[in-house]
C-alpha cells in the first residue's frame, strides 16, 4: 500500500535538479515510515573494472561516516547493509579477482538479497547504474539534492582514481584527508568530521 516516486527517464545533472524542484513544487501529500527509503542511481556507462574497484574501496572507506551523516538507522534496516557486512569472499572477488569470472560473480552476487547493500553493485547488471540505497525516505528538497551530490561526487572520484591501487599503498592520515578533500570537495569535510580519522584509517587497513 505504498508509493514509489521515480523519474520518467534517466536525466543529466541539470535536468535531474529541475525534475526534483518540480516534484517538490507540486506539494504532494505523503508520509514516510521507518521503511521508506530513497535510492539514487548513477550511470556506470564508461566505467572500467578499475574504476568500479576504486568506487567500492572508496565507499568501504567512507560508509561509517556516511551512515552517521545521513541516517544511522538505515545501517541495520536490512535493505542497505554496509560493505563491511558483505561476505569477504565476494568482496575479495571484486577487489582482487584472479579471473574475469570472479569479478562478474562478485558484482552480480548469487541471490536477490545480494542487492541489499548501501552500494548495490548488482544494479550494474540490471540497470547499468550504481545504486546508492543509504538514504532515508521523505527528505526535503535540499536533503535530496545534497544526497545526489554525494553520489555524483564519489562516482566522479572513482573515475579520477581509475584503479584500486591508491588504497593498497602505505598512506598517512594526511594523505587520506588530502585525497578526500581533493576528490570530494563538497562532502569530505562532513564525512571526516562525522567519525574519527582513526576509524577511516582502520577501514583502509582492512582493504589491504
């Protein structure tokens, strides 16, 4: 007995912002519940395997901060699990596959439930997009636009990194803070202040 509001077609950045503004100006009446969520899709068109691995690594690094910043309750709702809860065998096949078949398995998963991560990689195969499921439902317009900005920033950052190699070297807290500030200009300060750099560095160590 719920409703789902979706774009009528994929949209570029400016058109997406216009569509969001038009939606809120329509002043529709609806009520969100604890199960209501917002999903943002960003195209995977032109993404290489290396870029995809960089996106997964960067997301792994920042998820704790993102949950704290946008909606900590979403972390344990069962529909947007953190990548830290992903079976290590699947995560390993994504980040360090020994064959092309392994990364295909890692991205697609094996069951319907394998899409229920904050970063849904299975969406690449179904929709040609990375699906971000971290966000709660019924946001106001500025919240939604800010979340969309995060999604486009982190995907653009992964494109710039191009590979997972950066995360595999020895990095200091300053290295990480500088990288984040450069690649996520609008969101890095929010994320770094949401949790301690110590936890971010712990996640980096786990990736290696």
